[in-house]
C-alpha cells in the first residue's frame, strides 16, 4: 500500500526492481498469485526481478524444472497475461534471461542470479557474461549491480557471502569496471554499508525486508548491546553505516547524470495503528564525479 501511494504525483518511480525471493518457500506456479500478483495488483508500474534462492528451489518430489514459474512470469516471449496471475490483469515481464542487463536513462543495471545454495553460486557461463557486460557498460552512465545474496551482512541469520564478494571483485578487477552501487536482498532487514575501493565510496545495500513476515535481527556486541553505527566490519575496509531490523521497508533510488541517491522507507505491520504511513529511515547520495558519499 505504501508503494502504491508513491505512484501518485510527478515523482513517481519509473519501475520496481525486485531483488529476489518473489515467492516462498518454493518457486511453484501456485504461489505467484497469492504472493506476487495479488499484492501488486494495484501497483501500476513495470516490475523487473532477479530470482532469489526460494524462486529457484523446488519442493521435495517435484519434477518441475528449477525457475520454471519464474521464467514464465518474468522472462516471457511476449507481454501476455499468464494463467498464474488468475484474475489480475498484469502481463508477464519480458526479460531476456534470469540474469540480464537493464538499460535505463543515466544508469545501467546488471542483475545476477546467485542460485539456490546458501552463500550463492555461479557457473562459468554467467561469470563470463558478467565480465563482458561490465566491459560493455557505457562509461558515461552510472552502474548498479544487483544480486540476491549479499557480500556483506551483520545479521544473525545469514551473514555475508565470500562467494559473492570474491566473484564480484574478480569480475570488477578483470573488466576494469567497478560498480557504483551494489544492491542485494536475502537477509530480511535493511543494511547500508560503505566499502572504500581506492578513492571511491561504494554503497553495498541489503534491502530484503520487502514483505516476508520473519525479519532478521542483527548481531550483538560481546556485551549484548546493539551494534553501534558506524561499525567497521572485522578484517574489512567496509563500514556498516545504518540498519533497520524491526520494520519492513523498501528503497527508492534516483539516478541523474551526476549522482545516485537512495531513500529507505519503513512501513508498519498490518496490526499497527500507523499502517497507512511510511517513514524515511535512511538516505544517502553518491556523487558520481568525486565518488564521495553524502549521508
């Protein structure tokens, strides 16, 4: 409901980009109506997505190929309404693949599929494709990379992934092109990190509190107190700048030729009295000229 209200007025988002786990627990066709089409029935803007681990997972004994329903609903040949949508009149999206590049004004968004295993996994063909896309990405536009599993997370349930960190770093190094922002999901909360790479501030963001009921809490200090912010991650040049562990929310990104900005909104749970309101929790702006970050 909060996201629907953003579509009113001149500054409406051009599209929604889902960071994975469109449905739980398994990526079955029967889950797309109650978990995707019905909740977004009144969200009248295009919706893109990369798959999460639950989208690719199949229930025991099910012989349906992994990602079968995701491909039908997001990688269709034509923008036609598919049976999975039941009575909702939203055409399927026509992405070319489960990992793909989206070209938008002022920004290139390269979306990866980190597969089902905890911590993520990539095959050689996707890694080669990723490096090629980094090389081809226009130099005069901002570059955002999306992947479901996060490279960094200070939560208690999943934590970050070395596989993601090393796969991204190797591709960035070999292609000579480093992303300006990395967006991830998987962990059911919001975390914003700043990683220093040479003279660049690179935001690594976890935005995984989009709707699933079970939010993931953060690690504690040895004295059981909450992590302070800013908090430097152990053995890392990465700093946790802010986090929200007890509210659902979503991130609005704005890209211009000179900057990338993000604003994270928290929304109430249905039983709370302020259910119709969203509140700004965090914001940042990245200057694309100096690569400096303003909070």
